[in-house]
C-alpha cells in the first residue's frame, strides 16, 4: 500500500518532499529526478530552488519529464519543455543538457515514444518520480483506458483535460488534442513514486487512485501496483479517503528510522 501523508498544505508538502530529494542528490549527485508539470508540483520546485540558492547542487543530476503536448511551435511558453525550463532547469540549476522532455514536434512523432524510452533506459531509469493527478484520474497524460503496461507514446487528450488545461492558453481551441506521455508501465518502473494533490477538486481522483479498485478507468490507481509510493495530500484532497484516520495514526507512529 502507498504511504499517505496528510499535510497542512503545499508549503509543508514542498518542505517534506524537498528534504527527501536533497538527501538523495547529496548521496548521488547524478540521480535521475522524474518531473511533472501542472500547478501541483510547484511548491516542491519552489522549495528546491530555495535549497539550491543555499548551496544544494543539482548540476550533475538528470531530469526526465512525464509528458509533452504534440504540435506546439518550438519555444511556445506552454510547451512542457518551456514550463520545465522555467520551473525546474533554471531555478534549480540543472544543466540544460541533462533535462529531457518527450519530443512533441510533428517531425518524427511516430518514433518519439521509443526514443524517449531508450533515453530513460540509457540513464538507468528514474530514481524518484513526482506525480500530480488530473481530475480524470490521469497521471502523466495517461487518460482513462490507458494500459497498465503502456510505454511512452502519443495519446489523445480527453475533452475534460483540455478544458482543465485551457487556463494556460488563450482559448480552448489552442489546447493541443494530442500529447506524448510516459506510459503507466514507464511510470511504474521508477524506483519511488511521489504523488501530490491539493484541494477539494482532487479529492475524488485521489480516493479512487489510492483506495479504489485497480482499474484502467482510473489510471492513477496504477500506483497501487508499485512497491514504493508516497502520497502527499492536504486535508481537502484527502477528504474522500475512507482510511484517512488510519493514515494520520500511521504517520504519528512512523518509526524514526523510516524515511519517505
Ligand atoms: C496535467 C499534466 C499532469 C498533471 C495534471 C494535473 O494535464 N499532464 O502531469 O499532473 O494535469 O495538473 P494540476 O497539477 O495543474 O492540477
């Protein structure tokens, strides 16, 4: 089962997860961090940026993003390559040549998934994968119905996800219809999954992913198949969890030697 940590809010989550990531990069400077986009991981990036400004060095670490839109012009501010550059690469001091984002360019789109899988493999896979969750229950951009064995590939976004993400674009029509995303099988290969969610709007998706049946209809439920998962949520996102009291109890009695 996943460890579920109910924290006060984004800032507390940012501190908790950053402590752990800083510990990893200090032990293994060339660690591989799996990065997610969206608003959810921003408190973690902000806290890591603060640690970097106090001397934590990410210049030898590697980053792999979960997903990318297909067909946005190069340099588009909402391309995930640009978002990761703004939120992660620059503020945390990653070497740009160490930051990988799936290629959503129209050119070699049929082979983009295979190329990304090969790059992941060449770097020994992801040590810690940060995940958000969409209101459709998606992780990465694996929409309902995604195979649990899926690898990086082109997917079609649901209308719900396009509507959710329209806030980042001038209009709904500007939101791409296709994306390239790590598959659920790819995500399950990461050594440690850290799923974050904040706010009431995520409560149903969190409950379904953490406690519901393991089903392709809720791609986030794939985390139940992974041996090392940490779910970090605020009270609102945890509000539909049936066993919330137990998670709080377990946290209060967490053995001191046990990290994340
Ligand atoms: C986006 C991303 C996901 C992200 C999710 C939630 O579409 N592809 O990786 O986890 O939707 O976004 P937010 O964190 O902004 O709620």
